[in-house]
C-alpha cells in the first residue's frame, strides 16, 4: 500500500514537472514569435502626406531590417479611399523624389506665394516643380551641395546655400537663369595659417634685395592693384569661428547669420564583428561637460557693406549664474554674459521683420527676440522670456539647444509660439504694434503641435485636453476662446496633415491594443474617420490582446501617479508582480495609444497569461503632465522616480493581493538606470531586476541631455554622485540581470563594464551580464530581442514566479 502511494506521488510530481516544462517551452516559443517585431505585428504606415491636388495620399512603411522605406500611393475621393494602395516602384521615391509633389502644410516644402511652383533640394541639386502639371525642371547639376532653397524677392528668385554662402538663382527679370553669389564668408585665420613662414619671409626679402627684376615686377603689381576694379563681394570674416543659420531678407539687403565656437571631445565604441576580422572603432558622442558652445548674432548690410554684431547682453538674466550655485557658495552675479545658442531667423510674410530663439547654454533661459532691421530706434524687441531654475523644455519648446520649437508668423505683425509659463505648454501670440502677448490656450493639459490655416485666421492644435492619456486634434475658436474637438475616437492621433484644400486630415491613429493605421477624416468637429490602411498580420490578429487599465495611486509625498496595469485572470493569478520602467525619462507610456514599447506590451500580455500582475508607470520626469512633473528629477535623478515605484509596489500589495516578497522590475535605457537604482537602494522591495542598455554613471553620458538635468560634473558634482547607480552598487541583494549591446553609441558598453568591475570588487555574486555583439542602443535583430526577453522571463520565473514553500 505504501509502495503504491509512493508510485502515485512520483507520477503526480513527474506529471507536474512535465506540465511545467511544457509551459516553459510554450512561453519561450511565444517570446520567439512576438520578438519578430514588425514581421509578427505588421509593418505600420507612417509619413502620411497629400498630393498637391488632394487626390492622393502618399505614405511609407519600413521594417527594422530594411535600409530604405517602401512608399505607397492611395487615391482619395471626397475623403474616402479609392481602390487599394499602390506600391511605388521599388526605391523610386528614394531615387527620384523630385517626381513626387506633395501639398499640405509640411514645413519642409517651399512653395511660391500662389502655390504654382515648389523648390526642392534633392541629393544636393535644386529642382523646380510645377504643381499644376507635375513637371520638374532641374536648376543645378553640380558635385557641390546646394541646400535650403526658398523663394525670395517676391518670387522672382530662389535663394539657397552652398558651402557657407548664399546664392540667388533668378527666375524673372534681366538676370533670369543667372546665378548670383550674395555672400563671401572668409576665414582670415585659416588664410593667415597658410601664410609665409619666417624663413620664407627672409628668402622673399633677400630676392628683392639682390635682384632688380623682382623689384620691378613688385612695383608693376602695385600699380595694377591700385587701379579701380569691378564690383566684388566684400569678404565677411569668420575669424576661425563656425558660421550657421545664414539667411537673407526678402529685399536682399540684410544677411543675418550666427558665428560661434563649438568643440567637443568625441568617444569611440569598438566593433568586434565586421567583414575585416579586425576590431574597428566607431565614432560616438562626447561625454557631459566635454562640450563647449558660444554663439553670437551678426547682421551684414549688403548695401552699406557694414557688418555688425548684435549686442544681446541686455537680455534679462544674461549676467546671472544658475540658482544651484548658492549650494556651493558661489557668486550668482557674472562678470561676463552667458554663453548662447542662437537659432535661425524666421521672416514675416512681407520680409520686413524677423523673429528668432536665443537659448542660454546652461538651458535656464530662453528668449524670443524680434528684429526690425529697418527701424531707426528699436531694431531688437523682446517678444518673450522664459526662465526655469531647472531647465527650459516641454512641448513645442524643446529641451535641445538646436531646436526652435513652435514659432511662426500669423501676419506681418503677429508671431505665435509656445511657453510653459502657466506650468503647462500653451499657445501664445505677440503683436509688434501693440507690444502685447495673448494666451490662446489654457488649462491643465499640454499642447504638442500647432498648425495655422492658409488664410491665417484659424489655429489647429494637438493636445491631451480630454485627459492626460488621449491626444486629439482641436480647432481653436478665437472668438469664443475655446477648443473644438475634431477627432472622435478614444485613443491617440499623431502625424496629422491637413489637405491642400483644408477639407480633410490624414493622421496615424491607434488604441491601447490596436496598432497604428492611417485614417482620413473631415476638418470639422466630432468627425467620423475612415481607415485607409490595413497593416496587421493574420498571426497578430489571432491573439486577444489585453487592454490595460489606466489607474492612479498616491505616493507618501501626496502625488497621484498614473500607471497602466495588466491584471491576470483570477484562476491563473500567481500573486507575483513585474514593474516595467519606460526609457528616455521624458517619454509617456501611460496612454490609450499603441505603445512605442510594443514588444514589451506583447511580453506583458504573455506574463499576464502566466499569472503575473504587470504595471508600468509614468513616473515623475515623464512626458505629458506639465512642467512640474517634467522637472521633478532636476539634480537628483532616481529619487522621485524611485519613490513612485516603491509606492506602486505598496499599491499592488495592498490593492491587488501581491506577495510583497515577489516583486520584480525591469526596463531599458532610463528604465535600466531606474532598475539598478531600485535594486541597489530598495533591495527589500525588489526581489529581482533586469537592467537593459543602462546608464550606470551619468558622468559618462552625453552632454545635451544630461547637462540639462544635472548641470555638469565639474559644476555640480553632488548631483552626479547621488544620481548614479554605480555609487550605490553595494546595496545589491536580489538577482540582477544586465543586458547590453556592444555597439551602443548612445549608452555605451563601457557603462556596464565599469559597473561589472565595481560589482566584482564588492564581491557580489548574484548578477549576470549578457552582451549582444552586433546590437546598438535599439536592438534590430529578432534573435537578439528573443534572447534578451527569454532571459528576463527566466529570471522572473526563477525568482518570483513560484511561491516560497
């Protein structure tokens, strides 16, 4: 009897083990499938745009492994698709883009005032396109790069840039068909360096002293040089500096340009697998604090041949140091003006005024400066000044030095722009005549994009006005001062483009469990939409993809944190939880659209099927929630965000019956950084974690991103020490998986190599490192994706998937 019982027990255990093995195999096979990426989901459409006559929509599709996108043409009649999308001959759009004329409000296209012609630069040559009959005329055919073309001189000429200089190509008048050079930037320092050495000067002098013929020739040359010469351009000296943003006024008189200094020390990333069999180094970005920039604004008067530097030292706060200086006992007053970044000027429709963005190099201030070069009394006018003790950024403003953000002209006297002065990014105008600002949108929501109608009387904006998690298109009613919603479906709309006749929009639309497709809808309130693409594979459609719920929970410091939760069915729930951390920092993942982390979304579906509760959080620092949320991480990354994740874990334990000892965490890039901070600083809460492509020491990351948030290591070392995981590695107790691509030129492989050595020196044993020799920051190959996520799944299955006996 006892033997029979033992036999039954053995059979039961064996059956259970076999079932477990089968479950493991099925799960790993599913991971293989979903990590095929767009081969499994479908290649999704993007870059929707109208033909100039509004009768067709062009769009592209590009899989991760394709070098170039494939373009399609969908015929449209009265906002409805006619027939199926037609694939454009392979690579024809990429090889002959001049054959395709697009209308609408794409800001990279340049039309004449009556929209009968368009000028484009293709592979460094200029093409003039007739929008009426579709014909194309090639204007240049050179080995040099002619770029940035636009119509000027009341459409009688095209102005473009070649090298540093500006040129006209005349379309009308006596000079029709001629090319005219407008500027001549000359680096005098470079010429001086090529001058005679002291030894050569001695030989030159000796020749003159000894030989009469040399003296005669010199005298003749002097007489020739003294004779009157035909008109030649006056050289504009660069003095060893870098010239950018070169533009000319519509009347051809004033050339506005930026001169500056920029230097950085580049890094290199070794590539071990290539066709040569030798290790080669890939060039990569500099490290924070190793970049220097300072730019100045100049105006060259071509008629007076006068070159003037514009004095910007009187701008507010130009002579002040950042507020954090007080923590180090430094003086807040400066002896010299701050270093600046200056963007290109945007001319008014009549070409008489200009407006441009000036940013402090330390990102604490942004000035919008108006210019009236014909004014005798007030050539410069301060349109707007935004100061932030943290850093300037936000929707339509940008945290990057090289971006202008939303800035344009409504008419010859009124400019529009975005500002965070209320705590959320909104649309404003400034009138040069009245010298008054006007706020056009208002409320606790973010305006992300702005369009202006052809007659300049109507603004359209994309915003998350309904709630933080939906993005819709609105028409701004200036008379009623309110927003009228045009899009009608719950979800997220992006890449919106208005048709040339302004009757329809084309956009990408998605929902939480429905990938992006192109839709067309009327330009009216509460418009119904028509889907014009069908990109999803049959394999993807076989799954019943879960719609995560959006919830909020409260932190100990009283903040409501948004999150998406994947709740398993009661019959499979295993009381374990996985917390996902999105990357980038300033990115939004808690919304009703298709996630940029779509592989992770599918992985979370699989985890849910296995009984895990999964939650991903828009921690403080994420996009979409206003200025205070955006800057909450200033000078202490990994602090407020970790408070949010600890509060999230507590919420799961108290509200979703999660075992407090069975919580795991994972994420990539910023998410990998946060995973390490969680594992090192809160080891009692997070049992295991997977840190992917992780920043381990912010002093080794790039300048543009890091200096905004943490200043520089030299100026603010305290911020770097308290924000970098490598300083807290001693706290590791749980199981840590580290995954990194060797070819990562963004968060470089060196980051995890340095951390690995630190963990070795600390004698930590419960960690492992998986390297991917041919992958960069964003993986490309399905085999790499699958290997990485199998390791993540097996980590959680081993450490939190089973209840302790």
